[in-house]
C-alpha cells in the first residue's frame, strides 16, 4: 500500500466487457492515476450480448474485446486478461476458479475487486445476471483461500496471498472511495462500449448512482464496497 492509500496492485474480476465500467471504474481510474498497477480479468467475451440482426458470436466477441481494451486504456489499466468463456453460460466451476487462481498468482494483486455473488435482486426491476454471480463467486473463492494454498494447483503458479477483497454491490459496505475527480473518466470508459450503449448517453445515470452512494459520506461521487481484510498492513490494527 502506498502512502496515499492507493494499493500497489489490484485485479478486477468481471463477467462481461463493460461490467467494470458500470460499477467500479471510478475506483480503478483513481488508483491507476495514483500509480496502482491494475489488471482486468474478463471471464466471458460478452458474445451473446446483442440483438443486431445477422451478427455472429465470433464477430461480437472481437468487437467487445476491442471495446474493453479501449475502456481499460481510458482508465489506465495495465493489462486485460480474457478467459474466453461464452456469455450467458458462465458457472462457478473448478476450472474457472483454477483460471482465476492462475491469474492471481501471475499478477500478484494486493487487492481483488469483484461483485457480490449473493446479490440476486436490485430494486424492483432487475435480476442480477447469472454470469455476474458466477464470476463473483469464483473470484472470491480463488482469492481466499485458493490462491495462497501451495498444494492446490501448483502447476498454475506459486502461491500468493491477496491482502484484501473489495466486494461491490454488498448492502453492508464498510469502505467508500471518493471518485469525484475520476467520475468523468469512468463515464468516458463506459462510452467505449458502443455495441452495448448505442445512442444512449449514460452520463446522467452514472452520476446519479455515484451521487446517491456518496451522499451518506458527504462525497459528491463515490463507489462503495464491503472490504474483507485477510492480511493487515504492518503498523495497523
């Protein structure tokens, strides 16, 4: 952890291209600006996420990977890892967990960011996508304890202990990240996903969401997390 509270390294695990930009990209941009080495791991190619007549899954996968790379470049993300699973069919299997352990052991993040796998409903108009829940469950299972167990899948790398998990979308948040200075970067990154947004401008919605989250802490714009700490920094309680 750097002196300004920015971690040295972080990994964001999401199900689809654009998931990170809708949810945690303000934090990502803030940390990246502060010198954090951020890696994205995208579990599926989002290759079923279109109603455009005639488009194939293969064509859509190429488009969505290109959009995700552009979004990550906007945010200052160091590297994007695509696991290549099919959209709409992701499950929290041992194979997926092993692939995420491989990524964690290779990139050695101090913090892993994911979403809440237990969150099924949002408000009264949305059921959380099963891919989101599957990616989140596999991410947390890979983070602790799997990635630090030397006798578990030694063929995918030496064990690594993640210091903290940041879980977005949990009702019991205990950490708020002020993204006031990076909200515009978050929106700019989200706009890179043109295949999903079409002519819709997400600016107002994203700002309303982040303002609502920040209100409780007196912040103009914020993202909130349930933080689980596996390893305390020296000199902390």
